[in-house]
């Protein structure tokens, strides 16, 4: 399946060491993160532990700490660091000319399951 890229925002619209939320009508939101090196990552805005909003967590390096119970989630993979276990969905990201794009197919993938 080929990527269909959807423009989301400018890189500068995402705070350094922070996140921006992409709202989805019938599915869990997506959090787009920016670290101190301006690397961009996108994860489902839901911690694999108890569903905490990762977008409200603290970004450090290539990780985010869940605001509820401080689980550390790797931004490139969406997986919790040991001794914690579990992963949240990650989304493909493309950055071009200072703009952030997400894969439209991935954004819409679980919308058909929602109801």
C-alpha cells in the first residue's frame, strides 16, 4: 500500500520537547512529538498502561514519560521501556520543507472499527 500524505502542521507549530494533538472524530487522537533535535514522531495519544494522554507527557531524548504513571515510551517504536511492557500504535511521519505530514491511510485505519 502506498502512502497518501496528509499535511498536518509546520514543524514550528509543535513545541520543542512537546506535542501537538491531531483530533480524529471516531478514533483515539494522534500525538505528534518534537524533540530537542527537531525529530518528529507520531503515536496514538494513549499510553499502553492505563490509556493516559501521552501528548501531556514530558519529552526527553527520543522518549515520552506518561503523565499518569511515568511509564517511559520510546517515540520511534511506541513501546514501553523495561521493566514496563506494552506498545501504542505509531504512525508514519514525513517532514518536507518544514511541514509535517502523516499517512492518511494510517490515520483512517481504525475509523472503520469505531462505532
